[in-house]
């Protein structure tokens, strides 16, 4: 790995929030074992049964009140404060644990549970309450809010900014993600094309582990603080 990276892109996934008590998607007992992806995470599922989908995300949003950021979230916030170079933190997570762990600049490429997207006016609004009771959009008053979460078949947010950062970084770090969902799963190859070093920090080898120049396996709550200490020089 580069000894002193100048520009780092970090991608996080559900595994970084696992030790906080949020279910991952594809591990045993994960969300996609309990729910059908096509029912709760596609535009077609929402059109078929909006009550089911709004209720699913209402429960997940409410559950955020019972969990707390862990050492891995806090370590990345410390990196944001103390790293002197360029840093882009991209998360696939829709929880707010990076922000509550102290990170100020988080790019939520798959959207956020605590945000509403109005299907009438297209405006995104911070949202903490339920949506299944069809509240009016605070901007246009139409009762057409949906979770501001990117579903399968939809375009993740801010891809141009992410690709620009990947093309200029000298270190890409993937934390707690299975490498099963594109485009995020392909970031490691984009970073390698830019000659960046690539590091995987995950509980176990991900699907794309062989693409990384280095992989460390264990819980994020241990691996991430260790790695941040290394980058910041102890
Ligand atoms: P997954 O559930 O697919 O993968 C979670 C990864 O975290 C697995 O590789 C686990 O081994 C690892 N893991 C579990 N506990 C860990 C721990 N304590 N420390 C470190 N790693 C741990 O979740 P994602 O990769 O985030 O998209 O899933 C990607 C996308 O698929 C999600 O954003 C979501 C989902 O469908 C949409 O909903 C669009």
C-alpha cells in the first residue's frame, strides 16, 4: 500500500453498521432473507403495494433511534478531521451512523432513511417521521412522498463526483460491503485503473476480494480504528 496516501476514497457498506445492531442484507439472518428485494426495494414493488413499502422503511427509520455509532464510524470521523489530504467518504448505507459518529461530509449514494423524496415536485426533504400515513410534501403539499432511498433499477446519487474522485485517488478502501451490488462493487477496478492502491476491510473475503491489492479480515470495529491509526501515524 502507498505509505502516505494523498487522496483517499472510502466506500462503506452494511458491515460497518453491523456492530451497532443494524442487520446487513446478505449475511445469515440479513434483511434479504426476511424480505423480497423486488417487493420492498424496486419501483415496481412500490407501485404494487405502497403501504407495504412505506411501512417497511418507516420501521427501519424508527429503528435508527435505538442504535448508536460504533468505533469504526468514529474512526472515520477522526480521519475526516485529521487527514491532511483529499478524502471522500461514500456510503451505500441509508442509516445516519456516519453523521452521528462525527463525519460531516458523507456521500449517501443509495439515499437516506431520514430523507423524503416527493414524487410530484422532485424535492428531497430531511424527514424523521412516518410516511405510511401519507403526509403532505412540505414544499408542494402533495401527499406523494416516498423514501429517498435508491431502489434496484434506479441510478445511485452523485456518480460523476464519485468517479472523478476515484480517477484521482491513490488509495481506495472498501469497508463492510459484500461487493455484490454494482456500480459500487466496481469501484475497486475503477481505482485500480487509476493506479491506486486498494484495501478491503471486511469480516470475511468479499465477492471481489481478489481485485484488492490488500485485504484484512475481521470486525470493522477493530480493523477500521487500526487502519486510521496507521494513516494518521499512530
Ligand atoms: P451486504 O449485506 O451485502 O454485505 C455486508 C458485508 O459486511 C458482508 O460482506 C459481511 O461479511 C460484512 N460484515 C458483516 N459484519 C461485519 C463487521 N462486523 N465488520 C466488517 N464487515 C462485516 O451489504 P452491502 O454490501 O452494504 O442496496 O449491500 C450493498 C447494497 O445491497 C445495499 O446498499 C443495498 C443492498 O441491496 C440497495 O438497497 C439499493
